[in-house]
């Protein structure tokens, strides 16, 4: 049940990148259940179709593609004119000791986590500025403010994305646009599947706490979106109980 000060989300249009799996997928389902009109983006067409099948009928559509491709961004443009909320969630990850990371590893992570994220956010934000309303939500990480062994490149991308979130907040608030950053700690998703370095595998196996679930992170996004009109959640950090 909503409190008297919570915003109703029913009927609002939300664009979610990285919705094929993990946090994006759980958030899409949660917000569709709240009556939002979800447009789910991702590269896995089969996963997006199954997502649509699970959501309340009529509350979720999808468009498969790669945000790194200009043609895909151009195809999305007609959908961006009336977006109320954008969850900037797409990201990739490869853990390895800093001396073992390749130039390709760095380029791969920065291209998706920073450059592609900024490009689609700019496109969405231009329409929000014209309408003088909207809410941008950046999914970063506690790695945006800390640095961990074997996570140098990923931390660097999240530091950069967090800085961009703060820049959008400062420059767009005069147009009535909210900007929130949700920064979770370790989450139980498949994003670490691309990290096969023995040092990384051992560190994950030896952790002393249970990671967050995608559903727990999704609940933080819902909290941010339901905030009253004059309240803008700036930074929401989420840490698993028992983590340092």
C-alpha cells in the first residue's frame, strides 16, 4: 500500500537498458506490476520475449539491440519522446588483476559502461528537457566510490558513470528533471560469468556474506521513483548484510 506522499507510477513510461537479465530484468517485472509501461532494452531477444510473457499483459514491450550501435540508437529515437523514466542499467564486467587486463578488456568495459550509457542518456534527456519533466536513474555500484583488487577497470568505469550522473543532476535540475544514482554492492547475477581468472574465482568463493538479489536492488529503484515531487533521492547505496 502506498503512503500518502508516494508518487503513483501507473501509466508512466519507463525505458530500461540491460533488461535481458539480472537487475534490469527484475526491475522491469516489478515496475510493470506497478502499472508502469516498460520498454525493455537488451541484446538477448529470447530473454526479452520471455520477460514480456511474465509481465502483466500490455505493460511491457521490448526492442532488442546493442546500445553501442548507432543504428540501434537511431531506431530507438521515436520511442524516446515520451519517456518519463530512464533506468540506465546496461553494463559489462571482467575481473582480473590489473597487470593481466588487456587493452581490449578496458575498451570493452568503457565502451558499454560509460560511452554507450552517456549517449543514450543524452538522447533521452533532450526530450525530458523539452517536456520539463522526467527522472533519470543511473545504476552504478559501490565500486563507484571504492576500489577493489581485481576490479580496477570496472571500478574506473563506475567512477566515471557516477561523475556523469552528478553532472546530469546539476545541469538538468532546473528543467524539473530528477537524477538518482543507485549503487549496489555485490549482486547475485551472471555479470561475473566473464571473469574466469583463478584469483577472482577464489575471492568470490571465499566471501563471507551473501550477495544482494536483483529483486532487492529493484526495490531500491521503486523507492526512488515513488519519492514525492520535491524529493530527489540523490544516492542510494546498497550493501549486503555483513559485507565490509
